[in-house]
């Protein structure tokens, strides 16, 4: 009966939540009715909101209102009457973002629960709550004696499948050319302890040795997958054919060496245990000591045989020099090489102390005074005489015929002497 008793202009508004300061706007107004004169004791008003907002509440505001009482008109500045649009709260329209594990589109007063658990006040950050695939339910409680609870919105959270990927190890140490294959743009990766990075192609290349994680990224309401672990193994040292020399020393070496290898050459002399051991092998009456060095490769490594070149001076051209070498096992090796252009070259298996000896008077004399062939090699225990200094057993066997002839000659002379004596006595 409000229309029968209150005269004025009626305005109808629709909104979800009432705020006296902001709800009475033209954007929310859906209908205006002129009731400055009583038209009916019971006036039914029908209106359509068309493209106007849809909300939980209908608000009725009366302006220029007055109530007829006898012949006096008592003006009412404003009268607000609020009615429900329907008797059930609207269903929530909330979105779950798997990448951040957050909710958007929530409203104050809503409730949520995970996998049928207890209802709780709505929050937007679920990063510590949603840890895997689950179901999120959300509803808006009704207002007692005014509205009913809303329908429940159900959000199904999925989880991506763990990817199957393959790794390729670093080829050589320091190359940083490891690789992960069987990936695509739906994935992301990281080195253990680093931040996640997006994958842009079918492979992840130029990887340093280490442990890597690869997973399918979160997308929409689907969580990221568990990560696959790929270990990129450090490569072996890379050996390349190189030639290096020692600064200030007339020694060089060539062979398969690692990058940055440095040749170290340190002279050694009497009193050094290695020098004294090698000197004991030399026939110093027939040979002159030219030099002795401890040779090594530092700041890198080598593999296989090495070609070692010593500069010994052109005065030794044409001579066959003897090189004495003590290896890491304590054994000594003896090499011989002819001097050409003031240099001698030998091929060795390892580097360590070397002693160089040249024959006196231009004679080619080997260890212990024996003549040796150029570029030959013999081995002997530490400090001992090289094995080629002992005459072969076969040489002793060749002396037997000569001894037999010698004894036969002696017997003949002895017989002849006796015969002469007998003849002389007969006379």
C-alpha cells in the first residue's frame, strides 16, 4: 500500500551490495514511476532492466514525497525501501590460477573448502594449501530470513604429467655444450638451485655440467608437473696436437696436449738424486755431459707418446748422443739420437728427468762404452747398467772353436819339442 499513502516520484535501482553513498547512481537505475497523484490504492509496477545491471537487491527511492494527512501535506525528503531480486544468493564466479595458486573474482563473505573438507572464509592465496590435483568448492552464505545460500561453484584443479626427456653430456671439459632433448614450449627448466626458465624449442643447448630439472608449466587450472631430473656429466679433457716450449730453455715437446698446457724445464746437477742416478749410467771417460733437466707439463695434461727435442749445439752435428731418462717407476731408459742442425729428437712415453751425453772425440759411444745405433732405446733398473751393456750369451758360444784350436796348437808344439829332444839325445 505504499503507493496509496506516499505521493512522489519512485525510482528503482538494482545492485548486489548496498552502499548509500554509491548505490544510488544512474548506472544502477532501472525504472522511474511518477506517483505524485494517487492513481490506485494498489498499484502494480512492471519494469524491465534491459541492459541495466543484474543484482541481488532492488532499491526503491522516493523523491519529493509527501503523506496526505487530513488537509495538511507533510513532506518526506527521501524514503528508501529495499526488496530482494530473488531469494537465493548468486552463485560465485571465481577463477583459479594454477601458475600462482591464487583465486580471482572472490567476494567478501564467501566460503570455500578443499576436497570436501571444512568450510572456511574465502582467501585469494592458496599457494600453501593447494599442493596437487584437488577440487575447490565455493559458495555465498545467504542472509537469514532474507536470502538462501547460493549454489556451490566447483573448480577442478588438475596436474600435468611429468615429462620424459633425455640428456647429452658435455663433450670435453670446459665446452659447456650439454643438451636436453624431447622438450617443447609447454615446459620450463632450471639448473638445480636456480630460477625456472621457459623452454623455447625442441632442445635446451649450451648447458654446463650439473643437475637440471624439467617440468611441464602450469596452465589455466592445471598445476605444473613434477620435474624430471637430468644430470649433465662433465666432459673429459680435450687433447689436441700441439707444440710447446719452455721459456729460456732449449727444450720443446709436441703431442696431444690439453689447452693451456705449459712446458716446465728445470736444470738439475750433481747432488740431485735423479741426476746422480742417471750419471751412474754414463761412461764419463768416453762421454761428455751436455745438460740435465727435469721436464714436466704443468697447467694441463698430455696423453700418448710425446716428441721431445733438445737443442745441443751445432758442434755436435753428426754425433750420436745418448739420452738417459728416469721414469716415475724408478726405471731408467736410454735413448740414442743423431744430432742434426744442433738438435736431437726422441719419442718418449712420459716426462721426468733427462741427462744428455755426447761422445768425446766424435766417437759414437753408448752406455758403458758400447757402440749403439741412432734412435735406439734400452731399459735398465734404477741405477743399474743398461741391459745392452752385457755381452749376449751367444758371443760366449762362438769362442769355443777358437779355444779348441788354441789347445790343439799347444799340444802340437809340446809334441814337437819332445821329439826334438829325443832326436838330440840319440846323436
